[in-house]
């Protein structure tokens, strides 16, 4: 049985700069940070943070002495993460662009990501604006599926992918994709959190899509951990 996490553990850096339009650390960030804290990391570890936002998770990893790289498609996020690394006096390489292109041909000991995963009526995720941090296409899986497909090429033998996403996005589908790609995958933590303003604004649409029921007020978050053999 997978334990439910109360989100009491919070190893994230304090007083982070978050420019307008940059995703601020929230419950999913804290859950992923706790999962990350259980992975062995040190000076010989190479870490990749996909969709870094403020850089909160990347900086948590950098505090262990690991070599950490962070990538985001948002220029404000790249700037914010760079500023936060400077203020924390931590070495962090921050890259702008698509993670698949920026990390092509390289392998890591840990890949972590808090991808956009909120189901949206948009046919495709937005190309600009704050919503690109959470809109994941009609089923919420536009970025999740790309991460699953790329994970084997990004991980060294014994390397680990840590990904957080909503129960609305179908965790079994994520596990199936990762296992079909040759990774060993499982759900290692769950948490139940109140709906935020984005989900509340989409309540009617989510019900019509069969992604929510009448009276739903809480969202399940899951941590997916996948290991390269």
C-alpha cells in the first residue's frame, strides 16, 4: 500500500523570487521535493529538472553538492531560477527551451519534473502566458507522455525519474508507458489537496469530460518513480 503524504516535510529554499507568470511552489512542488530528498545525491550526481519554474527543486538538489541543470520554456522562469540560484549562492545551470532538445544525447542520475498536467479545453498547450505552466492539453498528458517517451534516453543505468501529476491524468497510463519503455515504475506517494482556482474554474467542463464528479473538491496528486535497469 502506498502511504499518503501529509506534505509536512518542506526542504525547499525560502524567499524565492517568482516573476509574473512563473509558477510558484505549491503542494505538488512540496510532494516532489520530499520524494527527491529520499534519492541518494552528491558531488558525483547529475540532475536534470524539467520545467524548473522558480528553480525551487533544482536548488534543493544543488544543496546536496550535485551537478544540477534546469530547463524551462519560459524566459521569466529561466530568469527567476537564475536569480534564485545567485541569491542562494548555489551552482545551477539554467537553460531556456524544450527539454528534449536541450538535453539531447546526455544522461542523468536523476530527472525530476512537475509538468503541466491540468486537463484543458484547448486542443494544444498554450505557447505563452502563465497557463503554459499547468495546461496539459485535453487529457492533461501532452507533456507527461513526452517525458515518458524520452525518459529511457535521459537516464543512466540505475538512474531515476521522479514525476508528479494529478490523478485526473491517469497514473496507470503513465506507469504503463514507462514500463513499456523498459523502466521499472511505481507510485511511491499520494496526497489529497483542495482544488485550486484553475480546477474550480473548469468544474463544468471537467464533469462533462468525465474527469470529475459532482461535489468533487479535492485533487489527488501522485509521485511516479521510474528506474532505468
